[in-house]
């Protein structure tokens, strides 16, 4: 594969059904329950290990809100339609720190958050692995150096920069071969603990500026972007993920599903990235595996990564894909195909219902699999700002599927009515929204199975 640069951008707290419902018109396995929100929900909800386990058990509904992605996050929506949208990507069944660690090293030693109470582990990361092969890298964590501070080998590294540094280097065209980019609080799309109605727009616009900076630096054609989110954020998703690896908890001494967690959106894009829905099962470990394959690195030595499926085949030299809209431009959503079809999703090829193995640490040592995810007998409660839960008739997590819950057919899912291209005006950094038209459609069958200003007031939150 010709020389490529990889930029991994990680935002926070989204499930696939919540963030991209209109992608069902493109053949993606997402639901559109109707009444899509034209603004981001301005509240957070439980999304830790306890809440995810109870969600999976069926006695906690999670938040079922859905945004109109064509209106609220138009740039993301455009990227998902014009490049590669992964509708069967999943994370860890818990919250922030486990997800970030999986995305950096394909392993997690914890099922809890270590954002305010710091702790680090001596695990091999994709960064030092790349450096050993002569591949240049930089990491751009948030203003607290989270989550790179969770890795012993990165804590004193001089290659840890600030989020603002990324924009400067990108515009200069001097980014290294591998970049991981996080966002400051208030720009990472994490729902606020207080009030910050612009949190989602702020994060979306910062990502947009970052991509635009790479383009301005002359590196659209040779950069592969991977955009994903750390965890499920407490949002419901209708697709059952594979019960791959288990860990014990207070209610399940013999183990309960941790990998895979709920589905999380992943968009892969760039000047040489193909268009289409990618429907194979893969976890956050696939991000590390894809970086390895695109950059031509040797195996990491972590089985979960080395055996993970790769998205490198979505990179096709010579494609010369057109650039996305410039930052601040009007986003014209493409029209969905008349008969998008449905890609086949093959069975998960990884482990099934096995206890999570010990982690591979530096120096040949082993670290025990995590057992710190507290799970309580009673499920959590939805916030008062939440919405009543009404399961879809084919949401078989809540009992026997209704007759309408048929598996994917060869003809795929079709919208209930013809759709037209959605014209969406951009949202200004100040958060003012202009008129937009919505593209709507509804899936008919079930699936198988952030220089930045200071964070807005109320943006401090628990990840």
C-alpha cells in the first residue's frame, strides 16, 4: 500500500441508532423511530458498567432519543454517506476509560473511569509500536492529558501535544504518520452535567475544522481518517452485539458480557477511502488493527488486535475521492440510492462467551482482566429529562420478537416513502441554527442479531 497517514479522531458517548438514524436509507442497519430531535439532548444519563449490564439484562431501558443527523451533525452525516460507515462496530459494555484504552492498545484493564482519579497501566500502545518501526506519531489528548495519562509509557512522552497543536500542524502540512486526536471538555460531544446546549455542535464543528486543516495542509489524498466514539453513552440500540468476552461481577460470578458492548458509530474517510456501508462485526480493537495494516506495521503481540478484522481494504489507492465541504460551507446531503440493498453481516469470528483473558503488558508480563466494574442488584434510573421508553415491536431484547421482526431479507430494507436530498445549512460556532430540511425514512425490518475557546459553562462532567 502506498504511503498513508492515519488520523484517528475520538469523540464521546454515542450509539449507532441514536446518532445516525437516517442512514437506514442507505442500507445501514439502523432504526429511525420517527420524531427525530432537531437539537441535542441537553442532559446526560447513566452509562457506566452497572447501567450497561442492566440494559443488556433487560431491566434498564437506557435513553431512546434519536437526533436528526442531517440537521444536527450535517458534516458527519455527509461523511457517513459519501465514505465508509460501519454499522456493526462495537465497544466495551461500560463507559469512557475502557473504550479509550481499547482504541489505543486493544485492551482494557478496567471497567471504570479514571478521569478525575488518575491511574496508569504499563500496556503496549500503538504509538510505541509504530515508533519501533520508524513510523512517526503524535497524540493530542484533552487539556488534562486524558486518556494518554492512563498509559505508563506515554505519561512522560514529549510526543503528547495539545488539541490546538493539531490544527496548527495540520494547516502547515507537518503532521506525522500517525495521529490520535481527542477533544477538550465541551467539545467532545459528551452530554453535559449542567446545561450546554451547544456541546454536540461544538464537537461536530471542531472535527470539521480539523479535517479542513488537513485538507488546507495538502494532505487530503494521502490521509485516512477514522472517526469514532468511546462508548455507548447510555443510548439504546436495537442490535444485539456478540457476547464475546465475559467478566465476573456481583450479580454474575461466572461472567457477563463486556466485549462486545453496544454498537458505536465509526466513519472511515479520506481521499482514497471507498464509499459504502461496511457491515462486518468488529470491536474497538479493529481500529488498532487497521492502523497497523494501513501503516504496514508488524503484529502488536496482543491477540485481540492481531486477530481482529481490518478496515484497510476500504483504502483503495487511485480513487481520488472528492474533498468534503469546507468548514462553514453549506452541506448538501447526497440523495440516497433508490435500492440500497443490505450488505451481508457474517457471524462474529472472534471468541464467544469466554472469560476475558489476562492483558498483555510490557516486558512479557500479564495483568489480570478487569473485575472492578460495580454492578448492583437494582438498575439505575433515567434522568428526569429523559423520555419514556417505548420499545419497537421487533426489539427482541425485551421479550419475544413480534412477527414483524424478520431477519434481513435479500431485498434489504426500504424506506416507507421516497426520500429527497436534504439541504442543510451549517451550524455556526456560536450555535445559531439556520433552516434545514430533513431526510426521513424508516427501517422496516430488524437487524440480526472537540485554537479552541474555553469550555462552555456547565461542561464539566463525568465521562
